[in-house]
C-alpha cells in the first residue's frame, strides 16, 4: 500500500514516521509513504499557498492552483482503481474504525492536510475528494489528523501489528470497549490484580473479560451498546452491572 501526504509542513512527519512498528515497516518497504510539499507546486516567487476568502471574513483559504497541480502530479500516470483522495477537515465525515478498515483495503491513499479556514471549494470539481474529520474538536491543521489516520490504517495491514490476535481483540472490533488489563507485580502499594486474573481458570477469565468490557462500555460509551450484538449471557451481565454488582458478586 502507498500513502501520499500533501502538506505545507513535510518536516512535521519526520520523527513520527521513524518510530515504532510504522517506522520499521517504512524502512523495510512494506508500506510506502510519500510526502509532497504543496509549496513545490506554486508558481510565484513567494510560494504562496493561501489567500484571503472572497466575500471577506476571518482566516485564510488554501488556494486551488497548487493543490490542483500537486494532485495532478500525484495521480498522473497509471490509473489505480483502488485509490482514494481524502482531505482532512473538521467539517468532514467522521473517521472511525470502519473507515480505517475501508482505507486499509486501498492500494493508494492520498491525504491532503487541510489548513486555515479550508480549501477553495473548486478543488472538488476536478477530483473526487472525501473530507474526513477525526473528531468533534478543532485542530489548527490536518497534519496530526493525517498521522492518526495513517497509524490506524497501517496497523490493519499484514505485518502492521505484532500479533493478529491483538488486532482481533481490539476495542471497537466488536464495537465495544476492551476490558482493563494488568501486569506484574500482582500487588503494588496495597493494590492487587483481581484474583480471577491471577489464577489459571481460563473460562472464568473469559467471562470476567466480557463482564469488564460490558461494564466499561456501559459506563463510558453506552451509545455503543445500542449497535452491539448482545447474546442472552451479555444481557444478564448487563442487568447485574446496572444493579451495581461486581463480577465476584455474581460469578
Ligand atoms: Cl481532520 N482537521 C482539523 N483541522 N480539525 C479537525 C479535524 C481535522 N478533525 C477534527 N478536528
């Protein structure tokens, strides 16, 4: 898979793209990231990428010509059917795990990092571009959003994560939050790891994890439970949780 990032701050990506599994995959070549400096596609002496909006108002607008030229260069040559161009924007479609899976199936993902008040709307007349937001808050620029998108998509690619089991048990794969986790020491400043998790009863541990996941989801993201497929056992657990019971009280 190839990812092309169009940005006015290519250096922003230097360090993050060197770290961790993502950095290793890039060094190995199993994933390719191409950074394109939008200023390289300007034609004026000052390499201008923004200008004041027509009709007045605060803030600046990203000019259409440099982005048109940059996108033309990036998409020139052979037609890649599984290619998508996205533009980071607080006004975009909300990015989520489903979108990450969708993007992970592409051959070429092009990310335009939006800045300022937005991009001259005419860019959409020349390219099929999807605007994407990573959440309901405002960032100054799309560079951080692009990094979040790249990381979430990358880890779904073969070799993107240490263990496939780990991806399968992610929060949100089942559209529910994951259970809490513990590691050694079993006791720290008087605080113990739950007894069930220290023992060897794997069936009971599985039940505990399910209980814990339902409890976390009910407390933090009850909205997710409406879309989750729950079996009879889950419903019983949710009743116990709603009644304020803990795992040890019931199982
Ligand atoms: Cl993708 N861009 C900006 N500028 N702000 C955002 C965002 C993106 N997602 C949430 N807020």
